[in-house]
């Protein structure tokens, strides 16, 4: 891993505030040298990593494990046999992972703001978890977390959005925002998409300009007459995300977990490294 991918372009001298260029490696740490003061300024000085004491080589290893989708515990286990990392604590790894998660959230938000699905799009929702109810005042009732997903068959792009309500108003607003009018939408018979109170059933999405076909999962998962009518791709995505969360022993799913999953699934390893490097460099450029 090239250190130039995450080291800031310059730093201010901690003594005279002059702008310093050309970082140097000294005792497995990166410094900027000031010829005027004759002193060294650490590359993380006065940044979000100011108080972290680990060496640069350990930081590289933590980044590599993060972009390879390892959990905090897995990362500690993989590094504990290394002599230089025996003093590495869980809190240290958690702090760095939190920084990387913020970069992944930035990537997730940018993707949401720049993606418009078209062609053939499968839509579905999945239930992730439900918090235990408690009568304790300090533990208010928490709504269940659902994920709403949209999967474009041609490009295999997808969008995942956490929702606390599957109301027609809420889901339709998401569909209209992220799926281009005129697209072909495939779904199940959920009442948000299909009027089940009439016979034959009627689409609620066609009135918005979509070509909508659906499958009744109580009867079949792939239409026997028209094999293209199914939601198998989005269902497979749900299986992948739930397997990933179980593997990491995630009990309470939040935006950072969803953002990291999207980050891992939509980028190759080199691209993930570049995004983390650029995001870290931006946060350290002070």
C-alpha cells in the first residue's frame, strides 16, 4: 500500500504554522520536517487521529482488513500474532473503523444522490430486526427497521434504503425519486404496489408512468407463463446482506452497517482502497 494514498499533501508546522511539504518516514511513522524550526510535525497532528499512537504500518493493516470486509474482532485476531501489534486494543480498532465507516457513509450518500435506475427494476422490502419493547423510561419503544431495495437487472446496480414505515406514501416517494418513469418494475403483491381488493388485481404504479408486473409469492416465485416475472435478484441481495450481518454478529443494524455493505458490494477492492485513502486524506488535510 503506497503511503501517498492517505498521507495529506501538506501539514502546518506545529510550532511556526508554516506549510510543510514532502513527508518523511521515521521510525515507522510519517512526519513533516520544518527547516525553519528544525522540528518534526506528525502527519496526524490536530486531526481526528491526533491521539492515536499506532504506527503507520499498523494503520495500513487495519485499512486492508476493513476494505476486505473484516469485523473489528476478526481484525484483532488477524493482527494479534504480529509482535508490533500485540498492544493493539479493541477500542483503537473501533476508533479507526468508525472513521472508515463515516467515509463509507459519504460514499453511500453520494451514490444515492447520483443514481437513477431504469430498464428492468425489481423492488422489495425486507425485515431486519425488531428492538425488544421495554417499559423503562430510559428505553422508549423503538420501531422496527425495514430495508427497501431496488435492483436494476441490466447494470446490476442497486439501492438500499432503511425505512421505519412501509406506508404507500413513503415507498412511492422513494420509487419516484430513484426509478426513472417508463421503467419496467417487478414486485410481489404487497398492497403498496398492487390493489388486492379488486379482481383482477390492479397495479398502483402504472398510474405514475411505470410498466408494472408482479408475482404472487403465496402461489409461486417465478411466473410459470412469463419467466421474466420474478424478484429473485433482490431476494438474493437480501440473503447476502443478512448473511454478512450474521457473520459480523451485528445485533442492531444502523446506517453505518448498510453503508459499508453497499460500499463493499459496489466497489472492487482497489476502488475501496482508493475511496478510503481519499476520504482519510481529506479529513487529515489540516
